C-alpha cells in the first residue's frame, strides 16, 4: 500500500482504538513512515478476500494489546501461503522452447494468485462435481489403464482384488461395497482373518483373498434392494 492508503488505514484504526492516535505532528509523521515501511508490500485490499481494515478490526476486537504492523503483515503472509497451496500451475500459453517466456508466465500467474489479483487454479477433476461426458466416453473406449496381461501377472500378488474383479465379471454383487460385520473391515477394504484368544481379545489381521459369507450375504441383499 502507498502512503495515502497507509494513512487511511491508520485513521481507521485510530477510530477503533484511540491508543494508536498521535497528536504530535512529528510523532504522527514518524508513525506513518514506520507503518508504510513495514506494510509497503501489503495491499490495502484485493479483489479476492483480503482487506487490511477487516484484519485490523478483528485484532482490535479480540486482542487487548495495541495493534502493530506485524498484526497486519502476518495474516497477509498466511493469506498468500494458503492461496499458493491451493493453486496448481496451468500450462503456460508461451512456447515451451522459449524457457524465459515460459518461466515468466508461470511466475506472473503465481504472483497474481499470491497477491489476490487472480483466483487459484485447481485441478479441474478435483474441483468439478461431474465427470465430463466426453471423458466418460473416452474411458469406456480405452478400457482399463492396466493391460489384461499385466492384470493376470499381478493376480497372485493381489488375490483379494483378483477375486473381487472375477466376481464382478461374473455379475455377482461387490462384497467390498458393504462393511463386514464379522471382521469389521470397512467398505473398500478386504476381509481379515481374526483369531480370538482365550481372554476374548482378537489377534491377527491378515487379509483374506475371499470375503466372509456374512459379507457376501449382505452385499447380495443390498444388490437385490437396488435392483
């Protein structure tokens, strides 16, 4: 913020907390110079959620201590860090062979996101609620991303998954779509072997290649109810 914006911020803070008001002209000038020096890189407000006046009012409302420039600068750094964490660099429009232009465009986009001039760019699939119909059609055309030969080679090492895929291929209900009442395996996880000691406590949790019968019955009942 420039000196005019810093002066406006100090005037706003003075209305909320008279302790910050400097009646002496020299002290007021020194205060303005100090705040401007420390908040030179902090904007007064941005189009996307940042407002230094709101931050100052929040501090004065909840803290008994007189506000300092750091009480404005720290939230600003947190604001920038949070936006960059939610940002995913889009593919620049510059020529990839022009390394300088490519880097400059990436840096410019990140700076705009960090300073609140632009919204973070997130992964489209993670941010969207529906899969694009074109993508669904393409996935159906391509099929599985794992070749059938590789799937067959991995089957001995993924017995639970292989049994699940075989059951689904035969049109049987997906047992892993429900929770197992016997071993308490959650949805999506294979059943586990449970050994009960004489003291009544369960011991061992080795995964089973096939689900328990009660889980199969529960999945079949769910499948029949949905049919």
